[in-house]
């Protein structure tokens, strides 16, 4: 496993200590500690490479932690898609969200109006904002050009994340083909 993931460059002595530490975490199934030894840009790839070794509930929890981490801003989607594809809806929901997020999810209405800022090519994705202002703020942050909206049943939602300054709704990938996306005129 260590050959696949290179630890950050260190002196030879400290690198050897870090490699021993990494080996210890792998052997003792301290998945989060192992992953967080590396630079944030590698976390999703490392998580994906370990998916067959990590129990489903822990894999989904780690997915949510990485996705919502302030250090992680690359947003590749494969690892969160994978987490949602190999578990039933309730397992996904109960492990992606914190207790506070679960309470927020339970309080949502049965039909949601969601917003998404995007470039032209990716208007349909699984990450949406619960409010227009969050989508506009995100649009400005990433220099996106468009905002779309969609009305979706609550059943399509895998999670509501509130660990960042905005609330984000994560949709189940298998529901995306059922969503009608409409442009929102600012």
C-alpha cells in the first residue's frame, strides 16, 4: 500500500518514521489517520484505493469528512459517487450526515427547490444549494457563468451538509436522470 501513496517529502529519517506510522495505521485500520497523513489533493484517490478494505459505514463517513474538509477544495466526484453507489439509501443518509445535519434533513419539506451555479457543460450534478444566494456566492467564487434550478422530491436527497458557510444538498446519482433542470435568470 505504501508504494502506491507517497508521503510528503521529508528528510530521510523523518520519512522513515512517517512510513512506519503509515504502516501502523493501515495495519490497525485507522483509515482516517492514514489518509490524513497525505496532502488533501490525494485524499479521494487514497480513499478509493482502500474502498474494498474499509467497512461501508466508515467509508461513507470518511467520504463526508473529506468532502466537507476546509483543506479539500479540488472536488473530484468519483469518491463520493462510489460511496453512494454501494449502499442502500438509509445507510448512505445515516453515515454521510452529522446528527445536526440529519435533524436539518428531517425538517426539510417533501419537495425542494434547489439551485446550482455551473459552467455550461455541468449543469446537472449531484451537488446543489438550498438557497439562491449560496449558488450565486459559489458562482462568484468559481467564476461560473450560469445558475440553474430544479424541483426535486426529498427522497432524491442523499444528504444535507451544513459544515461550510452554506447548506449543500447531495442528490443520489441514480436520481439525476429524473431531474428537470431549468435556467435561472438573475
